[in-house]
C-alpha cells in the first residue's frame, strides 16, 4: 500500500469520526461542556456505606451528582392535510377466462422389421 493510499485512508477515517461526532452533538447526545467537565474533574463518591442496606427511610443525605439539563428535540408537527378533490375510483378490470388449449398428441408407431425378426437372439447357437 502506497503512502498516498495510507494518507487517503487516514483522512477518510478522520472525516468519518468527525461526521459521527457532529451528528451526535447536533442531536444532543454529546455536548462539549459535559465532555470537558467529565475529563477535567472526575467525581468520586467519598461516602462509603457503613451499614447494611435497609428498607427504612433515613434522614442522611444521599451522595449524588449535581443535576444536568437535558434538552430533548421534540418531533416536528406535521402540517394539516386538506383533501380538495377525491380521486376517481379505479377501473375494475375483469379478466376473461382463457380458452382451454390441449397440447398436440403425438402417436409413435413402431413397426416390426420384415421377416418377423423381433431382435431377440432366440437361436440355439449360443
């Protein structure tokens, strides 16, 4: 593989990655602010549970992350459909039954050779 082919393959992969990342950012799946905060300041839970979990409610605060704003793009509202004239009914096509065609009959008549020889080796010289 030549150097020009390697360069072309590298550029095409880079463009594909940028295209996918741009589409995800446009749809709101990835934002630069959440990516920057998650890489620069990782959060770790420092409060380890000391008691066995129970079903009883407690007044102790629950460690959690700060809330994030999530934007959801609503689907586009379709415009109203107004029918001004109904389409004419489709013509009804009735197919006529095709006539019954019988294939030609071929009669094969095999005649016996003259002299009455049936082709069998019925002689006694065997």
